[in-house]
C-alpha cells in the first residue's frame, strides 16, 4: 500500500476531494511517510506546517479490532502532527464498506472516529486499457473492487502491456498482493489459461513462480502436520529446513518418511 501511494501521492487527495468533497488548497504539498510496519500515512501542506494528516487503510474483512486500531493510529498521528487527521479506508467489498463507514466509538470518553470509506461504488471499474494505462494506481483499485469480473482483470492486464515492463511488473505485484483471495483466483485462472493472451510475459512467469511456491508451502505444511500428529519432537533447525525447502521431490520424500518416522533424524536420513 505504501509503495502504491508513494508512486502517486495525489491519489489520496484526489479521492478525498472527489468522493468526500473535502476542500484542500490547490497548492497542496504531499509527503508520504516512510514505510512503516502496518500503515500508510501522508502529511498534507507545508512540511513544517501540515494542514492534514491522512492515514490510508485497506480493509477486506469485518474486524472491530481493526477499527479500534484506526482510531489509535489517528490519535497518535494527531499528537505527532498537531493537525486534523483523516482516516481513508479502501473497502473493495460492499458489505465491508457499509460496516467500515460506521463511527468508531472508543474507550476514550468523547473520542469517536469517523472514517472516510471508499467502496466499490467509488472505485469504478475501468473498461478501456488505454485509460487504465494512464493511471495504473486507479486501475489497481479497479481490480481490487471488481476483479471478480474477468473483463476488469483482462483490461488491467492489457493496460500493463502498454507500459514499460518494469512498471508493469510492479503494478501487477501491487494488484496481486493487495487483492482478496477471490480476485487472486481470477488473476491466476487468466494467467494459467491456455487461451490467455500473453500481454506481459512477466505475468505468466510470476504466476508459475507463485504457484510453485504455494505448492511447496502446502507440502511442507503436510509434512509438519504428520510429524506433529505422530508426536515427533522437532527442533528449530528442522522446522526451518522443512518450511524453507522448495525442492518438490525432497518434500514428497519427506512426506513419505513422515508417515513412519519415530524421530526427526529418521526424516532426514
């Protein structure tokens, strides 16, 4: 999220102005905060005299705990900047959008957060690849909100063919990593289809690499599950060796041995 908005910092201001009719000065300066462990935020205005702080959150599921986190982050940024703080929530799912838009009542008396939520009605699907290529950030949001529709994903992939490959790779990664499980499945289906038009060779390569990684992780989990069910003691180095292994044949062999192994040494013979 931080990288996506860093590439186009005005995206947050555009959403605030167009969706919520928030009046920000035309000479607005934007500074994206350095990447943090779990947040994206901006300062709007002069560097030493910000007029707003803006926190951006992406929300795929209903979680009251997450809403309380928004409130705490907002309060912390207000204390830090000493200016109004806006919490902009991107909620690609309509049900999550309705839930997220409710006021957040906190345990601090009188402190109620009113998040500004952008849902699928505001993250409109982009149908023209040329239009999508002109603003790949909006195209990513289009995929997040409407990627269950294959046409939306096809438009996105077509847009990537119109830009330099390094940019296409980057924005494909943004869409894939930020998307819900359902949308990822559509991306994967298109890229694995024999009829999929290969607009971007890197995309098929990414899918193949991702599919193999997922297969390795699944096999490793199976090995660990069998060993734990059999009560086999597992030191940290053994756990690391299993979970980091990408050799499909080795993982298959370990799965076979795990069915009869009484000790971890018997697995690694």
